[in-house]
C-alpha cells in the first residue's frame, strides 16, 4: 500500500543500508548467499526495499566480498567495502553511514540476516518518519523492537564519533526521547538468522524448507565421487533411519521421513575428506536442514530433556550400521574400542559418542515400547548381527 503522504521524490532522500560484512561464524554457512525460495537471502533483503519504492540501496561488504560484488551489480545496488569488518557490526554501520551525502534525510539499517521485511512495514516506517518528526523510528512486533530502524541523518556525526561499548544499540539508547515505536503485524522484523536453527525457523516462516529428492541425493553423491562402498553404507543408514522414524511416528512422535532419508543418504558424502561432517555440510548447504544433520552425525550432544529430532535418529542409525550391515550398538562400540585401544584421545571421543548414542537408543525404545534390535529382527529376519 502506498499512502498519499509518501511521495516518491522524498523517498529518494532515504537510503537503505544493508549490513552483509560479517563472518557468519555461528551459522557455519555464508548467510547472504543462503537460499530463500528461488532467491538468496541478500536478494530478498534488497527486493523488500526496491518493491517499497526505495532506490538508494547500499550493501556493506567485508568477509567473502568477492562473492557478493557480482550479486550487488546484478541487483543494481551500490556496495561499500568495510576494511575493518573483523572489528564487528558497528564498524559496518560506520562504513555505511560515512558514505551518505548531504542530500540524504534518513537511512534504514538492516542486517542481512533479517531479510523478511514486508513492503508495508517499510512504507509505515517512512510515513511515521515523515509525519511525526522523530529522529529514530523502530518497527515493533508484539512489544519488541525489531529491524530495520529508520534513523535521521542528524545522528550521522554521533555514530561516526561513538567509541562506547554496545555499538549502535547502546548509542541510540541515549536518545530515547527522540524515538518513536510503530506497531506492526510483521513478525519478520524480529526474525534473524544467527544459527542453523534460526535459519530453519525462517525457512518455515517463509514457507520454504527444501529437502533433496532421492534422485538429487544420488546426483550429489556421484557428483562428489563418493565411493560405492560408502553409498551402500549410506543406503542402509537411510533405511534404518526411516524405519526408526516410522516406529516413532506410530508411537506418536512425528518426524519428517523425507528429511531422515535424504540426510542419511548424504551423511557420508565427503567421507574421504578430513573432517568429513563439516565438508559434507558445506556440500549440502543448499539444503540447510540436511546440512545441519550431516554436520552433527559424528558428534551429537543430546539431553533427555530435549525432544528427539531427525538429527538424533540419523546419528543413532549411523552407529548401528557397520559398512552395510546392521549390528548392535554394543558390538559397534566394542569394535571401535578394540580398533583404537592404543589411542587414548580417540577412545575418549568414542566413549562420548556412544554415551550419547545409548541415551538416544534408550529414549527410542522407551517411546516405542520394544528394543530396537527386536523391531529390526522382526522386520528383517535373521540377517541382523548381535
């Protein structure tokens, strides 16, 4: 909706600054280029401003800037390189703000990991900024301030000279008398994505949580030269993961069987590489839910107070499969201990991993009311070891 009070000529005096210079260290994947539907996170953020009629959009770059410059050029937006991006987000705020010319009356500030802002939200922030004569306008959802604030250029000098702790938020707290809160029915103003869990929440909110098809899984495996022996192991882990998922589903715990199958099929996609869980997660970054499960399939810390998810089921199934044979957890544990009996550090990891596997196994069996080995034998007959 475009109101009568918000003319396009005045909008040209408002700049949108998108901060995309960070390391994405908690996400483990590069946030600006993660997919949201058919576009990337950074494309979605830019389109929000473009569709609301704001033409002056500037993106502050730093980490992996070379990958984002072609995207900025394709979107016809200005990019600014922050040489001090390693110092944190406030350095990027300063890099964006210092680029503003005297014609700019105000600027939006949006971290790239808050991409889902409705067009109407931006219109209403601008309308309030134009009519209420306040220097800082915040979007608010259910009593909580979110992004992006719209800030008057009168704060440029204060931002550039600020050396206190707490960054922009701490600075703006000194000017509460000049702040205006505008209530929105836009949950997107609060939805950031610092971690894979945050990203999955945004995907669900956006209505897009991709899982590769079985065909796509095999294309990925063979496209990355995963050995046939490893693929056979993955196939058995996938069968067992889905089997356990179905048993839990019958006991009232719903799990995503497609996600179980895809994650298990791909869990060892990088098996021959050092730190293969992390490398496998990188190879499947286009499928964040799958990627997160792959990253955790060797070390999965789980507490009984937490619900069982697809991650724990794939982790357990992997421990119950040696090569392409299902065996007992005890047999698998004994084999691992014997193999590394002269390597204390490795043994410590083995004990920790199997400790969590036994806890998961106990919860599964408690939920379904039977031992996993009994269930498997009933389904497969006498082909199960242990």
